[in-house]
C-alpha cells in the first residue's frame, strides 16, 4: 500500500514558514538554499522540485519516491500569486480546498471533500508514495494518515511562524522511528521517520 509522506522543510524551532505564510524560499525569503542542499534534492528527490527549478537545473529524472503531490489552498495560492498554476506538472497534483471552486490548471485536481477520506482512497491505488508538500492546515487535517515524515531541518530559527502542523491538529501523541538521515555541509539535516 502507498504511504503518505509529509516531506517538508522546517526550522530548528519547528516552523515551515514565517508568520505571513509567504514562500520562505522565494525572492524575499529567509530560507538558506545552498549548493549542497540543491545537489541533495536533485540526486535524491528530483520529483519534489517544482517545474521551474527542474528546468533551470536541467533535471529530467522522474524520481523514485512519489508520483502524486497533495497541497492545501494557501500553499497552492502562493504559486498562483507567482504566476505558477501547476508547480508539479510531472506529478499527479491535488489541491484541497473548501473554498476554491476552480483552478486555472486543467491537470490540477481540486478536492473539496474530506482530506483523510481522499488520502485513504489514494493509498489503495497502485503507484509510488504520496507526497504531502504542505501546508500546516492540510498536514493537521491529515495528521492521522501520515506514514512517514521527511524533515529537511535547517540550521535556522525564526522565533514565530507557521508550525509543522496547524494548531487545529488533534492532540494525539505518536512515536516515530528514525529510518534514515543525511547531514549536509551547510548544517542542514534530512531526517526520515516512519510511524
């Protein structure tokens, strides 16, 4: 059965974005994107790079981990504001929203219903694992369905911002087992935990 994998960049103090929710890797972002970070992403998770980055880096690799990406409305709208209606055309791309009625990219699937029910349906399908790109609201709604965490831990603190899971997530303590880790020269860690 396919796994739901929440692969997300986090600060040491547990935030995935600043208080305004803007893209921390964008032009005015605070996230350090170093050459060793990019090299690791290209070599290990090429399918998680957005189309623009794949093109700029000459990445054509299909990837071995994911064939589906899930995104919440707020995360999706960051791309829309940047003029990118489908950042992941190389993956099956689902956007979860109770308020959007349409999306400008025909290949992007809009899901208005229960995220957990949809993920359980996706897990039963054949294919590679399912990547939850964000944001915190969707991650909170899918907390009980997440099978693996890949935390791209940056040697950075920001004090306040959008947490890994929204404050609406249920209080449900879970144990995780470290199954892989990679340390980069810049001080970042890629930490993989399985439930």
